[in-house]
């Protein structure tokens, strides 16, 4: 980042983008997992698919809790960014992580040719 400071609209844009990204997760993840876990178990019989294939509970409450915890992290990073004009290392790290997370979503969608997990 250059020596320039950024305004509040920029730093508060991070949680704004995150909210848009995560609004659908508590509503869609449990159903998608119910539909896709049998196929994941066949594809990864040893549980290599992580908690999903191992059959862990990823119900709406658990997903909402995860979204809330991440919301707190993103909000704190945005506040740190606002206080430092965008110079906070924490804010910059969270912003970078969010960007990489978005790239991962795009790669997954390309790999399955749809909304992951589509198959």
C-alpha cells in the first residue's frame, strides 16, 4: 500500500462486501450439504472430504455461528483500517484473505461448472 490514507468508504466497504457474500450461506449451505454429502462420501470414503464427508453436523445454526464469528473478525479489521487510514496490517491481511477466498470460489465454480458444490 502506498503512503496515502484511504477514507471510511473504502475501509467500511470490506464488511459491506463480506455481508453481500455471506448472506446466502446460512440459508443455502445446510440444504446443499444434505444433497451433496452422499456423493462426497462415495468420492472420499476415508473422510478425505473433511467434516462434510465425515458427516459432521453443518446445520443452519452452526453455519450462522461461523458467519457471525467471521463477521466479527471482518468488522474489527474494518474498524482497524478506518482508524489507521487503511494502514492497519490486520485490515490489509483480512482484505487479502477475503480476496483470495473469492478467487477460490471462482476456481471452484469453474471446476464444477456451476455453483459449488454442484456435483
